[in-house]
C-alpha cells in the first residue's frame, strides 16, 4: 500500500475544519500522511490542527505566516513524502472511500467528481448510472487536456484528484495570484501519461458565500483570464490540436467574468476588454463547445451596447451559469 500525502491548507475555518479532518482521518485507505498547513489563521484553526495531531500520528502540522493558498500548498509539497499527493480544502470533506477509489484507479492522475454543497443545504452533482460508475475513462495527456479545457467532464480544480508525486518535481502553484489551480493543473496533466476519470461523486465542495468565486467582479478575477491565455500560449507551443479547446476556455472565462460585472457600475472599461478578448479568440468556436461559449461567440458580433443587453438577458434566464 503506497503512502499518500494529503495536503490541507488551513486559514480561518474553525467552524468547518473538524468536519474536514474527520472525513480524512476516517478514510478506508489508511496509509496517509496528512499535512495541515496553518496559513496564519487568526481564529482557533491552528489550535484545532494541533489537537488533531495529538490524536492521530499521521498528522503533521506546519504553522506559517499568512501567504495565501498557493504558498500553503507549496509548503505541503516541500515536506510531502508520499508516492501520491492529493489536496483537500479545509472547508470541504470526502466520502469515506474517496482516496481508496482514486488510488485503485492507478493513474498518474486520477479524478473523481465533486458534489457542490451550498450553505442553504442545496446540492448539485453529476448523475451516472451504476454501469458508468464502474467504467472509468482512461486517457493520455492530450485527451484529458481536451476535456479539461472544454469543461465537459472535469475542471482545473486541484482537489478531487490524486497525483503521482513525481509529476510535481518541477511544478508548483503560482504565489500571488488568484485562480492558482488553473495556472497549475494543466501543467500536471501535460506531464502525465495516464489520466483516469472515475465517474463517481466522492468530493464534497462547500460553497461559502465569502469564497473567492462568490460575488461580483473585482480586479483579482482577471487572474482567471491571465491563466486562460497562459494555457493557450502553452498548448500553441506544445500541442496544436489543443488550440481550439484552449480558445474555448478563454471565451468561457471572459463570458463568466462579464456576467460577474453586471451588478457593477463604472465597469464598462472592463466589459469592453473582455468583449474584445472574446472577439480575438472566437474563431472556429461554433461547434464542439459548450452552449455558453457558442452564445458568447454569436452575440459578440453585436455592437458593445447590444452585447451587454444580451448578457443581462442571459443572466436573467440562466442563473446557474458557471
């Protein structure tokens, strides 16, 4: 049984941390190294980490000054000794057999599905038949990156995935940026030979109202676009067949950001920039892409003022877009 390092960044989550840690320490796969990185918490999170370390000798606690999610994950990676790595956000939790299923899949990267859980108790998850759940999808790096960029099966989140530790040799999360997962996971996929997609819902992703992705637009959200364009330039050099999916991802990001600007006043400069980016990357994106991307491509041909009216209409009748 291989040792698996579970890296959990912790920052001011005293109300959720025990739920997370209980789900990890009770996994059916028991050979774990659980690394808690207390990233300068100002509440009781650090104390809770130390209490759990006193109970379970698989737990290692790092206390550091606040440096952000990327730095916390990188700190965990620096001391991890497992043959495999997985990440869990400290307000999320796992099904009891989550890690066992991912380990059994035996990929360079193994992926499962999240269940999105809102504070009001609402949930959202994919539905698969029993037969589908028993038939994982095995892919090479190019096939998996295509699905990653087109967002048809799984996304760029660091969590809900198990990685062979060796693929992190030259890869770390970018410090000082938001949406750091998007700037990292595509590199890990490209460095992998075998990616296994397990069609089971085993990771519970808790959607807090104060999360990074919640709320209206702010300037840090442009990091999302920065990484989407970074991916495009990366695949342009490495794998031309992925250029169309990468352009689709850029358009999807721009559309998402545009929708987040709608409640704001004085955001027209940002909207014009995002509209311009859609027009720059929209070539050939009317087929084989998500509905949201096709809609953005078609209506981006309108004058800017009419395009914004379309956005408001779309937001009104498609409140679950993401």
